C-alpha cells in the first residue's frame, strides 16, 4: 500500500512545501479556496503561523519577515489580493531579503466567491513573477522553486492556484525540510526598503532588469516544458487547463507554461513555428493569448474557449471538435437545493427580524450572505468584505435627512475586524446614523471555523488576546451599543427597533456562537419538538427557513378527521436529529406548540 | 478488472460524502491505482447539493469527471441522484440512498418532492441499486454511518477486493468509531447483493 500521507490536497501539498522550503513566517486570512494552506501549515513544527485580521496585514507581516531575512509566506483567496494590493505593488520595488511568496487562490466558477477575477493580471500589473501549478504535486514543487526565484531575483513571487488544485487530492512525494540559505537578523538596507521617490525611482529600474532576467530563466527552466507530439495542432496552456488538454488531446504537441508571467518569448515562438495551428487553452481571461498575440504570433484562444467559468475536458474537446464526446442527458427539472444557514444558526433570528422590518439591508461576505435566500430574503446588497458599513452610510447621505432608519448594515465579527471597523469610524466621523448589526458568532464560520482577533484563540487554538467588540465600538465614538441574543426573536426585534430609531450612530451586537463550533457539537442532545395537538398550522416557525422544520400538508379532509379546525392546511414538524437547540421557533410560537426536551 | 473509472458522489452538505469518497479513494490507491479527487468547500457546503468527484486509472490527469462519463454514481439522497443525470451514460451504475431530505422550497410548502424520481434514470438504461442507508445506519446504532453504508453498497462495483476497503476503514477511522463503521460497511455490502 502506498503511504496514505502522500495522497493530499493541493492546499495540504503547499503547506508541506512551505515546511520543506524552510519557511519561517506565514500569515494569511481565511478565504475559500485558500484556507487549508494555513490550517495545515500551523500543524508543522518550526514554522510561525498566524491568522491576520486581513490580507493586507498578512502580506505586510510576510514582507517584514522577508526584510528580516526569513522565508515568508502570505496566503489569501483571489479577492484577498485586492485588499493586499497596496503593499504588493511596492513590495515589488523593495524586494526583500528572505524569499517572499504570495499564494493567490483563485475561484473560477465562483463556487464560494463574489467574483471570478483572474489574478494572473496582478502578476503583469505588479511586475511580479507568477508560477502556476496544475496539480497538488506540482504545487509543492513550484512553491520551492518560488523561494529560489524570489531570493535569486530579489522579488516577491506569486504562486497562483485555483479551486481545482486547492481542493483536489492527488499523489504527492514527501521530502525533507531544507536549511534556508540565510538566517533572520537585522540588516538595514534603506535604499531598498525606504520607498520615498528618490529611492523608488532607482528601484523602478531594478524591477525592469529583474523581469528581463526572469524571462531568460523562464526560457530554460524546468517548469516550462514542451511535450512533443502531433504538430498539426499544438497547444499552449498552463495551470489546471493543461490537464484538460492532456485528456482531450493526449497525442498533441503541448507547451506547458509553469510560469505564466513573465513569458518565455523565444520558447513560445519556437513552439508556434513547430506546429501548423496554435491553440491557447486557459481559464478566464485571455491572459496568455493577449501576450502571445502581442508577440505577433497567430493563435486561436477565446474565440473558441469560454472566458467565463471553469473549463473541463469536455469543454476543451468540444471547442475544437463540436459534437464530439457522445450523448449527454439533459438536467431534469427538480426543486433547487441551494445552500442554507444551518439548523440553529444564530444569524437566522436576525434575518427573520430584518425580513419583517422593511429596511434596506446592506450586507457583507460570510455565511450570513445566505440571508439573501428565501424565505428570509433579507439582504439587499453584498459587494466585498467590510463594504456593508460604508455602503449604508453612502446611501443615507444620498437619501438625505431623516433616512437613517431606512438602512441597516450587517456583517460578521471577523469581517468587522477585517475591514468593517474603518467604515464604522467613517460613520461616526462623518455623522450618519444607520445602525450596524455585528453578527458575533465567535468564529470565522464560512471558511470552516477559523479563529479571529475576537475569538480568544490563535491559529493553533491556544489562548490569545481577544478584542472586546463593545469597547472597540465605544472607543471609536459609538454611544449606543446593544448586545442581543438572536435566538430570542421577539426581544431582538425590540432592541433593533430602538437602535434603528436613534438619530446617532448605533451598533447592535448579535451574540451567539456558531452551531458548528466543536464544543457545541459535543453537547448533550436536547431538541425542540412540535406538540402536534397545539399546532394550528400558522407557519410562523416554517417561515424561519430552518432545515430542521418541515411543513406537513394535510390531505383532503384530514384536518377534520384528526380533530383540527377544518381550515387548517397542515402541521409543522421538527426533525430532532437536525435540531440544534436554538429555540428561535419556540420564541415565535404563540400557541405553545413547540417545547424543549431531551432527545 | 477495469483499469480506469469515474465515480461521482452526490448528496446534501453534511451527509459525510467527503469521508465516503476518501475511503473509496484510499482503497483504490491501496490497490495500486493513481487517483484524483475533487471537491468544493465554503459556501457550497452549507446544506446545499454537493458532489465529490473521484477518478482512478493508471495515470489520471483531469480531476473533473466529464459530463456523460461517470461510471458509478453514489447518491446519498434520492433527488440528488436525478440531479446529476448529465454526468451519467447508458449503462452507468447508480447506488442510491432512498432517504429523502426536503430542500427549502419543499420544506416550506412552496414545491413538492418529485415522485418516481429514479424512473428518470431507469428510462435511460441506467442500472439503479436502492439502499435504505439511514435505516441500516440506525440498525448498526449510529445514524452518522450512512456514508459508510453507501461505500459498502458500492464496493461490489469497484475493481478491487472489498477486504481492501475494510483495511482502509480499520486504518483511517478513529478507534471509537471503527467497529460501528465496519458494521455499517458490511450492512451496505449485504444490501446491494
């Protein structure tokens, strides 16, 4: 039997690669599909790991570690690079001392993201080399190459992965942790590290020289390879797209680019001359295609390969050979099964209330974005992390005086610390009064239970300093800070109404732990039950949209036969296996039809 | 022995599809195959329709199963068997848990759960094995072993000896759950005979 530890996900492989590469310091912010890199890396001895409050901080921490001569890693999802873009573009000028690698985990198809931006564009824009593996084994190998390149060329290096590398498992070889070429110490290098204009202009020149040198390396490096084959149609491809090309056209000549920026022009030119027809296969933007066409090389790309969503073998095959691949059955029409907040989720109580308050709900990124879905349908905008608060402020300013009670903003504890706090400071400073609701469930939930600065534990689960959210809000000048238990739905409504009516900034902290917290999952099973004798079929509990509560419709005449009022259309039923004992349904039931008991 | 294949696992987030696909994958790896598995985390996992895709062979490139190319579908819920019809072909083998989990629109009375949903498969010459995995899991004393019951039911269609799967469960499942999972596997095996 093969050693099972060598079959691992791309994210596990990157963590292993970081350990083997001798990384000293790694900082990241959770975001699908990048999260498991840091989670796994935190379990290795000898690597300092942390969750940063946001991606900008994570990258800045990594830059600091590199300045001190350590090997440094920053991990984030694709949209996280937007947050980290400010230090990124200047770190490109400074370079570092120890190797500095940034993981950009992109999410084509938006499995768990608000957009599907193609972060290869950042490599071009920031003039930073980018390696692009196609599978877990390569992800590990390329990370090690990234550190060598970073130190040889004095540049940050991107490793770009996508969901189908991060969350794909494949066979990976284990190696040994390497001794790094330098050990951390202080060495002042002001001409390189202090980017005031006079220094920056000099570094600007170094950036271009470095890119030229990197291009030369790319011409002969092991990560850019020509696979000989049928030259009637040759492919240039990178990342996971390479795998689809190999499956669809196993005999074709392929130039596989392990580095998608900068490009090896001579190699590409030579390859294009060796084939009759050149096709570029890449997900999302025509990145390779644009730059290859700019070299004056004829090729086909986005005219046949979609520029939206993920690719797969069938898409690549059919793009070139329409109708090939055999019969495909149609998707049958079935009721949709969208994701939903868990049974017992504290967010549900808040969104149930908001759905009945006729407000514009300025939302944010997290599990609670699911408040958008029916039957709650209580989220009216979601743009990016932290945007909830300034968007509400901007709306109130545009709507004019007396409109502060028409808009609320909602975000989670982790999101508030990530970038919501600056929005709240603006609300106080520039004086608007839209209420902010912080959904404090003690954890970064959507990405799978990561600790954050409010949860009292660090990445390893050890005790850490915890930010006091109430004190923080008061410190920035919010005079009205409320704390509510969202499971008591009617009481929460009263507090929300009071806060929203105020003409000064207010914050309502909705505090109840995520039901997926391990310590809650282990609790004695207690559940709520429907007392069917008392249920009048009013559907109050059904409207919560809790997955543990179902509507059992009566058949013709069944209501009378079972002794209910003739007009009653059915009953509610609570599934005690799914119930997580939150009691929101019981707090809404006016007929004593829901009670709590031992399961 | 078939030297390559595509196995699709479908169900509802939280049903333990990931563990089922892991046990299957490790069994195939133990038998000397290359294998790749693809899954999706994050928002996609919150009670929605989920899949794990497993491909094995002497060398696997793509981690994704092409539409029309899944040889086996292990569906943890009735409707989630029909939803992935485009991945199947005539002659595909489906192992389906007859459990119904109501999606929100059905639970709130806005839509009805489709009747005879498996006919969609049978009409297209797809072979269907039905397993009441929830009941079997109850019988072994742990409702959370639905996933391993399903692996047991599927194991007859894998190109490997079931003893390999049993070895993998013995090695990979924590001790306090090991016995009940081995029973669940055996119950699944029996159910698909």
